[in-house]
């Protein structure tokens, strides 16, 4: 893309030689998005959309790997001099990534704020280096009121989110894991990405995407409003299992 933020579907799914560990492990099913948090919002939006385009063209069992090196610890402002249309396009790109029919894995290190924090919050599996710190994006003393506020509140609850959003608290990697914002802590990011890509690639399909959507909607819907979607998913699963059993029976007969 020529902007320092790459989203490539290279052999083995690697976007750079630093991710070469994944080449054999992912069997070509890994799409890597290497974030450069220093790029403009428009460039970042284009990179996320490019990764989404590739994921949507792929078959089931592919994985989007997000590598999220953060800006310097002193850089907490976000998103810079932009207009509301650019912000809207960014939020829609992140939402598109969140709803992909493929699993996403985030590998984050250092200071994680701004665009990296947005992408981390929509990832299905999150790996953090021991030096990882989640930083609230702050402008003139105020937390940036983007959809990260919504997701932090949705994932942590209002009480814990208030500490982060109103006071701009920094969260170290241990605390992030305790809160459920990080799933794994490791200093061997390549190995962790390799293992997660292989294991999660086996279950990455549209059925899993439906479960993710049910989880996301559960926070906002009343039981009666959610029931229809869950029953539809159950019916779909029963039909799938019946088809699997039928295929198995035919195979046994042969």
C-alpha cells in the first residue's frame, strides 16, 4: 500500500520477514496487518479495509493477524487533525473487521493506544508482550470519545470503564489480563502468533462468527429480543450436525 501500514496475503500469510515464523505454520491462511500507528487516519483506514477485503475473499479457516506496535509512551493524542468524515470511515472499518467471518488475533507490545487500542478491542484473541501498556488516547486532558469508550464499557462494565475513561488510567499487561483485555502474556510474540494462528484457524468459519455476534449483542438486548437470533443459530447448528452425521453414516456404509 506504500504507506508503511501493510495488509498482505503473502505465501504463508506473512507481511514481512519478521513474521517468517508463521509461513509454514499458517499454511497460507493468515492475513497479516502490520500497524504503523504513526501514519494518518486515512492510511490506517485503507489498511484495515484492505485486510478485510482479503479476508472476505478467503475461504473458511483463515485468520487475520494484527501486529500492533504502539507509538512512544509520550504520544497519547488521537486521532490528530482530521474531520468527522474521516473518523466515521475509520470507525466503520474497525467495525467491519470486528464482524468478519474469520477470527482475528492481535499481538501487541509497548504503549498501545489510539488505533492500536481500537483494533485490540475488536480482536478475538489478544497476545501482549510483558512491556505492554494500554493507554487511553487523551487530547488536552480528555479521553478521545470514539467507539473505544463503547467497547471498553461493554467488555469491562461501567464501573471499571469509568476508571479508564474519566481518569485516563494506564493499564499494565498484568492488569489487562486480569480484566480480560489480554488473553496471553509472552515475550515470544512470533511463537504465540504461530500457535494461535494454527489452533484458531481450525475453528475459524462463519459459524464461529455467528457466536461472536451473539456475544456482542447479548450486552444490549433483552432476553425476548435476543431469543429469535439464538433460536435461529440453534436451528442452523442442528441442521449442520445432522448433515455431518449423515455424511459420516454414508462413509461408514461405503
